[in-house]
C-alpha cells in the first residue's frame, strides 16, 4: 500500500509544502515546488563544458562501480523502482 502525506514545514523562515512517504523504519521528505520556483535547465547546464571521456576513464569507473566498497555506500532502489535519493529529499 503506497501512501504519501502532504504537509507544511517551515525552513529558513519560509513555509514549504512537503510530501512525506514511508521508507523502511523512517520517512522520506520531498520538498514540492511551485512552478515559479523552478528554474530552467539552461541556468544550471550552460556553464558545463563538453569533456571527452577516454576509454581509460570509463574502464576505471566501471571497475570502481563494481567494487564492494562502492556498492556498500550506494543505497539500493525500492521495490517499486523509484530511487530513494532524489534531489531535495531528506530521510528522517
């Protein structure tokens, strides 16, 4: 049974709308934003330069991502396929 609660929370002297959903033994809080609060992707990505990724760099990333140390630090997705670590989320 998937349920989400909607509520209000005050952060830095400003009221925000928040969605709360259960996860394991805690809650995940996701701040919801009004359309006027959402900026376009150009503001974020315009300054990022195009980089050529070499084969050596890709091989290193593949090797590191398969290592047990990396796997232990990455949270696994929930059963419904949603990734738990969305931007703007906080786990309680």
